[in-house]
């Protein structure tokens, strides 16, 4: 049976975030027009309907007919029922509340965070609810961005706000090399536990995304730039370019997470439950390292030279394991 091709959907984490915001609003505002919800949540009507259709198989245990969320999309309007728990105040377990407090306190300590006042207010209420007996054991265990990392964040944010070009020394994990770049930093944002800056890289005359913890030095240039409107928070963490090489992989069921974690341009279901994906990359080295960690859970379909790099990397690793000198 041939693989089933389909349009690349939004990543599961992205759709979940949207639903967690949309559903409480739609429960409180029954009859909202699809067009209005599309505008309000900045998503196309087609994607909005696809997201809402997921709710038909969502609900509470034991997931019988009376336990699942109901969505009515008649006459261009949205009505959600059997989802009253979305309208109730959030109830956290003690461990969940402590985890939220720790992550929130770490984020609130970030220099220049615009939302710090509202976040600090929420943390005060959370701290009051937890009580001193719950928090006495976590004192001193909160890791915040500080030192050189905080200085880099402050300087890049200031340059982005002022429209000033920067010169940076940047370590690229894909190549293992540190290079000097001249960038026009536009948007600074946090995603998946890291800080990033979306910038125009003058050395390649193209858009690039830089992780702030990999910026080794920052220098002012005194040069100004005009903003190009680069996307910030919510954007994919991979910037496509004309230098991309397309990698095609077959992922076993236990390795399907790769298609959620990394940016892929195509994916096809196979009858055996595996997934074929097309993954763009500028360098094959990091993909080879990823494949080595996946072992037999992933198969290279293209390009052929990637198979050679994985074999070479595996051979070097085996030599080091055996204690043999590099050949």
C-alpha cells in the first residue's frame, strides 16, 4: 500500500497551546463566529476547524459518550459543551504548584522581562497558597540567567530596541565552530527553555536564528538598521534558506517524536506505523549525530552521503570506546 501524503499539520505542541487558550474562551462565549475566532486567535478558519475537531475525542475518563467534549459548528458559529471544567479555576497538586513556582521564579529573574510585574504578582499568590513549609526545602535551588548570559541578553535586547547592528562571536553547534557575525537583531524571545534572537545576518545577507547562550561575545558597531519585520515568539526554530539540504528519513514509531521536535516540510504515514519525513538542514553533521543516537529506530532514505557520515561517526565512536588511537 502506498504511503498517504498529507499537508504538513501544525506541531502537536502548537495545537495544544492554541486549544488551551481557545477552549476556555469559547466555553464562556457560546455561538462565537468561526470568522471571529479565526481573527481573534490569529489562525486560519481551516486550521481552527481542524483544531476543534480534535475535541470530539477529548474528555475525562472513562471516555464514554457522556464524558467527551461536544463541538457544534452549525451556521458558522462555535458552541462547545461538556467542557465545563475548562471554565473552572485551575486546581494544582502540591508538586505541580511547586514546579510552577520554581519555573516562574526563574523566569521572573530574567533581566528586562516585560511581563515580570504580572508574573511576580501571580508568584506572590502562588507562594501564599503554598505556604512557607512547602517552600523551605527549595530555597537556593532556583537557577536564573545571570552573569555573562544576563549581560548578553540585556545587550541584544537593547540593540534590538534601538535598531543598532551588533558584532557577535557565535558558536554553531552544527559545525562545532565559532565565527564572527555582524547582525541586525530584531526579536528576542524564549522557546523550549532557551533564549533566541531573530536577526538578519549581514555576512550571508539572510535571516538567521541565534541561541543567546551560544553567543560568546557582543560588540556594538554604532551602525543603525531598518527593521525587516522578522518573526519572533511562536515562530519555528529553524530558518529555511537556499543553502538547505533535504534529508529524508523513515522513523519507527518510537522515533516519531523527531517530527514534532524538529522542523519538517513533509511527512507520510506508512502502513507499518512508521513515518517518512523530509527534514531541511544546512549541515549534515548534526543529523548524523541524531541518527547515531536513534540507532535502528531511523533509516536514511536520502541523501546517500548521510549514510556514509553516520557510518564514519559510528566507527570513530567505536574506536574511542575500544581505546584505539584515531586512525
